[in-house]
C-alpha cells in the first residue's frame, strides 16, 4: 500500500540541492521524502533539519528489499550510477511508479517506452545539466527561431563544469572534480560522431582531445570544447533533420585538452586490465610504467620527446602540479590504470573547503530568415556557494527536482521514455530556474 511520496535513490555529490528543494517544497504540500543510499550516514546528512524526510540504507542489488521500498512510494528519482538505472526502472515499471533521472537514455531504458505508456507512467531521462538544461534551453531557442519563420542551419552546444576564477588560482588546469571522478577519467571513450557543414564527422577516442572547437564566452574569455560521443542521435530529437551542422560537446579551459591528451595517449585512462605492483608504486612509477625504458632520460624528458613538448611548457607544468612526477606512494593495493589515475588526481582535484565551482554553457544557433543569414549566441553561467553547495549540484539537481514537483502536481502529461525537449517541461523548468539565478543570456547577430 502506497503511503509515501518521493523516493530519492542516491545521496552523493550532486544530490544536495535536489533533496533540499524537494524537502522544502514537500513540507508545505504534505509530501514525505525518503532518501536511500548505500551509506545510511550520507543519506541521513541530506535530510538533517527536515521533519518530512526519512533516511534509509538502500542497495539496488537486494532485489526484494528494493521492490518493497519502491512499492511504498508514488515515484522514484534515481541518482544511482548510470548502469544501475535500468534495474530500478524495471522495478518501477512492474510496480507502476514514475521514474526520473538525469542520466542519458540507454538502449535498455528505451526498451521500457511502450510498457511505460501503457501503464501511464513517465520515465524521464536526461533532465540534469548536460544532458538536461542544455536540451531545454537549446530547444526553447530552436522553437522560437522556427516559430518566427527561421530555418536552422547550424546548432553547436558546449557545457563544462569548471572552477571559479578565485578558486585555487595556482591550479593550471582550472579544473577539479565536481561530479563523479570516474566519469571524468573515462570521458571521451568511444567514437565521437557529429555533422559539420553537411559532412558526417567521426573522431576515434585517441583523437578526441586533439580536435577541439574554440569558444568565446562573454565576460569570461576563451575556452575549448571537445565533441561528445554521439551528437547525431539528437537530430531527430531536436527536429533538426536537414541541418548542416550539429555538434554537442564538453567545455574546458584553454590548454586542458592538450595536457589531458598525454594521459589518454600513454594509456592512463585504460580500464580493461589490472596493473601489477600498484601497492609499491609511486606517482612517478605509475606514469613511467607506460613509457619506454631509457637508462638515463627522466620521465619528463621521455614525455617531451614522445609528444614534442618543452620541459618548461604548460603540459609538463600541469602534470607536475598534479603530482605525476612525485615520489609519493599511490596508496592503492591494486587497480586498473584508470582507477589509479583517478586516485592520484583526486588528491589535488578534490574540492576543498571554500572552493567554488563554475558551470559554463554556450550555444550557437545559425539560421536563415528572409534569406538573411543570422546567428544567436547564448550562454549560461552559474557559480557554486562552496564545496558542498556546488553549481554542479544546483544545475543537475534543480531541473530534476522541479519536474518531480510538477509531475506530482499533475502538470506534466507526457508519458513513456522521454527527455525534456517538450514545451510543457522546458518552459516551466527554465522559468523557475531563473529564480535561482540560472538564466540563458542571448545575443543575436
């Protein structure tokens, strides 16, 4: 018997704003919010100070227990690791519960579409920042251009989670972990696909970080973007069949990609095998294990020779700052290259007390109107309050929280497996986000 309202699965890095919003809004509406996490302490921390919240230990691997918990709620918001969403969604489908998440739609998730429609259920995906706010803000401008008689010829969109200018000014990467570190380490794997000037373009993983797009954001300066895995699948979703250019990507500060490319090329991001000797390995040993033996050349010299770099160049400076040339022990008993890399980076890239993150989103729309070529550039900037209340948590959590509220209030009619490109979703969400200072600024050329 249903006696509770919202079940939130996962209380990790990006959950704080979403949980706080739903607890606050739910308090005046008589809603109960259950936060479930594999760490009961972490779930408890998220509901502290609210009387309408309950923290529980939750493990999706315990199928029957998970079923009982899901069965007792009206809807489920999943912030679990992406590969676990289908397990939670399948239980929701069987038990007749709505399911919402910020993660990409997987092929397995797509397979739930017809049954979800038949059961009058909304299975909403890609409703966070990127994917999420990028979809909604992009579609709002695209629909506006179309409604005014414009014909889209190009759409480019880049989003990045970075650090604020006054945070860790000595950090040459201008980057720290503001979301799942593993996802950052594994980013770009697979082949990037997009459309440019009417030509299909494909970038294999080993070339992704060498093919970047320059981006200038008003008030912030120069950035670089690298292509996401598959921009082509959004041609139909956005209603942009026949467009000449379609590119979605990730934004980074200038110089990030050339330094990160070194780690990719030498093999540090490989997650397919376990390394020997990790327990006795230093940071320096880790990097050296991927380089050819030389009786006298240092690691720095070997990298410079392989990548034709200067010992005093920015790439070497970034690697040195991150500790790759130090004799500090890695501190893991075992691991794949990707796991060791994540562990080393987390020592310098973890947000510290007082750190603030920075979200930067940039769109460029090119279109024909009355036979005149026009262009709209739009950007969104959000800064975190501190290392806990981050801009990442805010921009990932708020869209999902707002849709959850709208759904419980009966204001969302969409059903099946969908993403937030529908006007009934993106208009109210984008309007409310402005109340939190999250606004897309447009300039037409």
